[in-house]
C-alpha cells in the first residue's frame, strides 16, 4: 500500500473512503449508489471529484485500464486510525499515547471478550519489552520492584 501524504482528509472524503473499505473497489457510479443507500444525494461529478482528491492525497488508487475507472483504498482503516491517533498524541499530549488511551477507556463499557483482548495486547507488549531489554534489563527491573 502507498504511504499517504500527511494531509488532512475531510469528513466527506472520509465518507467515500469508508464505502471503499466496507464494500471494496468500485467505480464512481457504484460508490455513488452505495452513498445514496446511506442517504447521501451527491452528484456523480461530486463523487468523482472527491475520489480524485483522495487519489491525489494518496488515500485511494485507481485502475484506469478499463472504460470505467475502478477506485480502491490505498490505505487501510487501521493505518489511517493509527496515523490520526499519532498526530493527535503529538498535537495534544506531547507525543505520548497514555492520555489518549486513558480518555478512550475511561467511562466506556467493554465486553468480557474485549477486556480479554486488551489484556492479551498488554501482555504481548510487556513480553516484547522484556525480550528487548535482555537479561540485564530484566534483572534491573526485578531489582527495582522491591
């Protein structure tokens, strides 16, 4: 996947990108039909313009070999989410993610399965950190607990 430029993406552009993530590649006409199903009443040319802007920014790619151009996401939802959260952490929290994570978690209700998944993620992070420190780092951290 292409690395998107560090440019902003508007809410309307995000609506287009969400359709491509959820439904897969499509022509302007197909994307517009899916948007109409969601209550959006945009002209064909509006959808085309938004897709072209997304392509120029690196968020969408297109196959122009056929009569109708096929547009597809060039960045995954997960990649865009990570990029935007990193940008938000840099903008509001001097680059640290802890306040963001706390703000996202506090006051939310999670299922037992989601909590289990979070625990596994934290265990995996801790395991990687321990392996990365080697034996000396492990001994130091054990000694500082007491």
